[in-house]
C-alpha cells in the first residue's frame, strides 16, 4: 500500500468516527456512542463541560425527559500528525423546546472541532469543542407571537444566543465564553489544539 492510500484510509477512519458519533448520540445508542471516544475523553458545549462519560449520563437523563435534538453533519477535514489529528466538521444542531408554552425550533450552525487520537490501532475522539457560528429561533406555529427577554438573549454571544436562551431557561448553566466564528475564544481554541497536535 502506498503512502497516499494509507493517508486516505486514516482519514476515512477518522471521518467514520465523527459521523457515527452524531447518529449514535441522536438515536440513543449509548454503547455505540462510547465506542467513538477514548475513556479519558472530554466534551465542551453550551450546556456541558466535562468528561464524555459524564456527558453520556447527562444526555441519557435529557433523553428520558423527552429532550429532542438532532445533529446534521457536513464534510470533515482532518489534519493528521502521527497518532494525532484535528478533525473539523461542518454541522447544524436542531433543538425543539418550549418557551412560555410555545414550541420553538432552534437551528445552530458551526463546526465540531475534535482532537482525535489513534490508540491500539483505533482512532477515537479525545476532546470535542464546538465552534458556534450562527443560530436562529423559529416558532413551530407561525401564527403565534413570542417576545423574548432581550437582556437574557444579549448576554450570550451572537453565534449561539438563541440556543443558549432556550437552554438557560430550562436550567442549564451556559458559558458565555465559547468559540464563535471569530474572536479571542476561537483563537485560543485553535492555538491550544495546534500546540497539542505538534507536541
């Protein structure tokens, strides 16, 4: 097998892990979801920051309460260096929830930004961050009217303010310092990930 073929197979394995993560997470396949990450993996998102094991427990709890969210993934670009890689994947998060008794749909687009590592011949996610680029909120019933609390809405960055609005209403402690399309948080994330890749 030549070097180009080997690189292609490595990238294919990484992309498969990323794609599988979304399907397993959204369909409640917890065994499958655990198979996409290393045992010491971590996850940072609007509503969660901690170990993947704790993340799965939290998602299971939300699942039992009827939480409805879906992840739609686009292409993945991976940069491989030895047994490490950074994988960036275009994605949309779609969440349905209620505000003041009205059903709303939140659509948030951006990138999964994954540090991926190969151990014992298997690529798995070691650290996942999300870069939130833009979002919107739509009423499921277009004839309904909803007035948002602008003070609550504007405390969150533009890239995920509607998603954070809904999540914070339901008790989530949402960080206001996550990476968005541009700015210091994005620069810090990419700088630290690149240092990890080069180490």
